[in-house]
C-alpha cells in the first residue's frame, strides 16, 4: 500500500493535496455559511484564465492563476455590492466569460493540449517542486489569515448587519475572505482541477452540517472529510490510473451521502 | 432608574428617508437618554425598522443627522456600547452550526483585539450574559432546536455579552408565545432597573406594551412622542396612527 510513497512525485502530490484539503475545507466552511458556494466555482474558472495566460506566455501558470483569481474575486465582490439583486447572475456571467476567455487564449496560443487538460481535472503526476513551494507558501499565508479572523468571519456568516453594528469591519473582511478563497482555489487546480475544486470546498462542509454540531466541530468534521477524501482519492487515483480530481470528488460526495442518510431525522 | 440627561445616547435631528421618491420617514427628531426605557410602536410599514436601521448606520438618511453619544455616526467607534437584536433573529436558519454558547460568544468578538484569543474575562462575560438570560443550561444546545422564547433570550444574551449601555430590540416577540413574552418583559425591566441598561424596543403590537415603559414613540412616517405611555394608549394619536384598529386595541385593553 505504501509503495506509492517511494516515488517522489507521489510525495509531492500528497504534500500539495493535504495542504489543499486543509485550506479548501476551512475556507469552505465560511463560503458555505455565507451562501457563496457558487463563487468558488466561478473563481476556479477565472483561475483557468490565469493558467491559459501562463501556458501561452510562458509564465508559471499557478502564479498567474492566483493573480487573475484575486482580480476576479474583487470584481465579483464589487459587482455584488453594487447590484445586490442579481448576484447569482453576476457569478454566472463571470464563470462562462472566464471559461470562454481561457479557451480562446489557449487556442490562439496553439497549446490546447494535455497540459490544459491536467488543469481542468487535476493530475497528481504533474505536481512539481515549484508547485509544492507555491502551494505551501501562499497556502500558509492564506491559512494564517483565515484562522486569525475566523471568529469575525463566523459572526459575519451568521448575521452581517449585527456584526457591523458590533463594530466589525464587515466590508474589509468580506474582501479578505474572497481574496483568500481566490488564492486557495488557484492553488488547488493543480491537484483537483478547476472544474472540480468547487466540490472540495463546498461538499465537506455541506456533509459536516448534517451532524448539527457547533461551529468548531463543524469545521473539524469538514476538515476530516476533506483530508480523508484527498488521501483516499489520490491513492485510488495512483493504483487505478484515474484522474485525481474526479476520484477525490466522488469520494467526498460519497461521504456527503453517508452523512446525509445517517443523520436523517 | 435614574435617567441622565447630559449627553443623549441618540440625538436625531430632522431625519427623513425616501426610497425612489416615496417618503418612508419625514422630519423625525428625537433624543434617547441614558437609563430610559422606550417603546417604539407603529403599524407595519410605518418606518419603525427603517428608523432603527438609520440609528445604527445600516441605512443613510436622505436628510437629517444621527448622533451617537454626541458623535456623528461616521466618527462613532464604540459600537460595543450598543446591543442590537434584529427582527430576523427569531427565524435563524435551523441548520446554522451554532450552539447557544457560540452565538453568545459572538458578542465578545468585536471587543477582542486583533491577534488575541478569548480571554478568561471574555468567558466570564459570556457566562454572565447567559446567566442573566437564564440560558446557561442551554449553552450546548444548537440554536436551531430552541423554542422561540429560548432563541430570543439567546439573541439578547449575545447583545449583552459586549456589556452594552443600550439595548435595541426590533420586534423581539415575533414567534414567541405569550408566557415567554411576559417573562421577557420582566427581564427587560430588570435589565433597565438593575443593570442600568437603556432599553429601546420596537413593536407593532400595542396590546403587549409593558407597564414599566418610560416613554413611547409612535412612528408612522412621522414621530409622536408620548411622555406618559398609559395616557398614550387612549389618546387621539393612536387613532391617527392605527386608523380603525386603535378602537379595537382600545377595547381590548379595557377587557383586562
């Protein structure tokens, strides 16, 4: 079973994968509670624009993806605060717009190939040392911010206006959250892929919510599910030569279904 | 309790609010002083909630000004002095992952400096607030499973945890049974008399107004201030405020 760790690429993939499981589930808790679930999907597609630019222009795709995802997150947050009624439409427009843009850029660059495919669905084979470095450094920074402001973010998720009247800087923290989420999503597309990362953010928390426990325990259960899914998913992906992202997502969905059924009243 | 007339907690001058040309509130001027117990009543759609939202800076007035502890809203920083329990508190999402203690702890979040965790003092304040609202035994229960009355007390405990000087409650009795309501009014009086917390609460139901109220503001686009609430319930302002309903409510009062 443990022979897979003899390969350096698997070691790299596991470091990156575990880091992403932690990041995605913790940020995902706030995303789900704030009803921002669709946002993770949209940002994943925006990150793809960054990947496309990186691939075509020859920059590190992950770095450009982080940059573009942050810009997109700010744009969404700005538009949401301006056109509050149609915020889901805004997400939908930016999602399809980003995907279209990414495809055009890659086509023009003539590199519509395996390399892009791995960013769409995730690939454990392709995690480089540089990727691990990027994921760990940006990821640690994001995690620090999330933990630092977790009580404030929890309060805001519960009731934005009451949080504001208690003196919490709601606007600033909302921007901070979407920025951190943008970074995490961009980092995750190496392992999980941009079409599937939304699932790793949203489903562990959705599953944890079924247990109807307090905030801290919900976050811990969500974290546990994400880690289990990534470890199992990557192992299965290695032994059966399946795409890692898709395997991880199917496992996390199974955990969700089990949680749902076993907690049914 | 002793009312201090030095600096008003809220000083509202000529406040008006319109949405797309429609006047919601017009020319409201009022002051709320430390130690007062005030009820704001008026029909649904009369602008009560809008007034409160402007008092708290959640909505900007079209004209006029709100001062909090003598400061303009923009310059006001000491938000922990104000405890706000919004109307929708009674219908919190049943699945929101929060125990009663999680909710009450939120009241300490803004008080805590950046980079610091909850201190012993915070835990003590959270415990005290739950004790005042008699919900210590519920602290590990999920908010989604509470009764209306229990939930209401949890929300107030959250507001109390920041040791506010004033408590503002918007329609606090939505979804709460009569027995819990009576208990609730007793708690409010106690907070006002013993903890010296200024109380402002909003309701559309003038039948339930407690006896201890110091002043009554009626809001229906305009504000009328009654300094003797017992008289107010039978005064002509009521029929102006509620139209035909005032008659019914008036009779209802006599039955008791």
